[in-house]
C-alpha cells in the first residue's frame, strides 16, 4: 500500500532529505513533526526509534532510519519512480551513496567541529584527509551529469542534500563542480515542493 507511509521529521534536520525523496517518489505520505528536546525523546517515539532522532520512516510494519537507507529503501519499494538503476548497474549508485554516508559525512562533521586528525592517525579514520574526500567527490561530479551516471537517482537526493547543505553553511568548499551539480538538482520540482513544505512547517514552529 502507498497510503501507510509516515515520516517523523523536523524541518531543521536531515528530515529534509527524506521528504525530498518522498516527493521524488510521488506517493501519498503523512508527516509528524517532532521537537528535539521533547517529543523526539518521549516514550511513544522511542518505541519506534530508540535513538530519539529524525528522520524515521514507517512503512506498514517496516521502520527505516538513516537518510541513505531511507533513500535506498524508497527507491526499491516504489520502482515505478525510476530512482534506482537496474540491479546489475548499481555499482556507482551504491558507491557514492555510501561514500557520502560514511567518509564524507565524517570528514565534514569533524571539520565543522574543529577536529584535526594528525597525519600519523589518518589511517585510523575512514576518510583519511578532508581534502582527499573533496577531491574524490569533485572528480566524480566532473565525469557525469549526476553522481551515478547520466540519470538522476536516489543517490542524488542523498549526495545532493549533503552538498547543498554544505555549500549553504560553509562546511564544504564552494567548488564549481559542486555548485553546478547542486544547481541542477535545485531546479527539480520535487526538491522545490519538499522545501516549500518544510519551510511552511518551520514557520509554524
């Protein structure tokens, strides 16, 4: 069924990624906006997501957390949206989605927190060095229109969200390849619709 999708979110969170993905899928869904210090930590929600964080997607009896997982799940659950490559063509799709969920997010988070990894300790972290992450991502985006090739996929929702957020708040470098890539994504009707809905939710407190 498509009418039993529930997104637990907050417009000032990574929940914006999940909403964008739901808008791309184009099926009906409901939302419940939770507050960070209160409703995210109450017993009712903790029974669904013990981490007490958003986003969290509930689809029937399935509970999916973590934005990359939500994007991948929805692409598979609703194949008619055409947001995942064929199973035998998913190498780049998986590679870049999880590159951004792992090395990129860790590198950007550490940099934002002022955590400097000593050169002799770089082998201990999955991303090695921040510049290696940025250079690798830039190389991928120079080679293709989208992160996994010539077609837009769920990986672009996740990767594009990370890049867009980073460009806006200065946590990643404003390289032309990043700005051009996100500029293309920001024109998508689903992205604009998701943003409008989250902005409206934010204005309501």
